C-alpha cells in the first residue's frame, strides 16, 4: 500500500512543473550573476525564497 502511495506522488521531475523550475533557475542565475548583491534585506528575502524552494523540492522528492 505504501509503495502505491509513493508511485502516485507527483515529482518536480515530472511534466507540468516547468514554471517552478524556471523560478528556481532564475534565482540561481541571479545569485551567480555576481556584481553588487543589493541590500541586506534584499539578500535575506532572496535567501528565504531559495530556502522555501529547496523545502518544496525536498518534500516533492522524499515526502513530508
């Protein structure tokens, strides 16, 4: 029964998650672009956003 639940769970690797991957990739591009990184507040917001994305990715892969 548990195996069936794992099979039915949607993954970010499957189709239909292109928009979320684009957000993740845009954040990575922004961080890798270099140059002035903005204010402390902007860096904290960016870090919080990336952390939330990482948490969603983890939940999608391994579950709750």
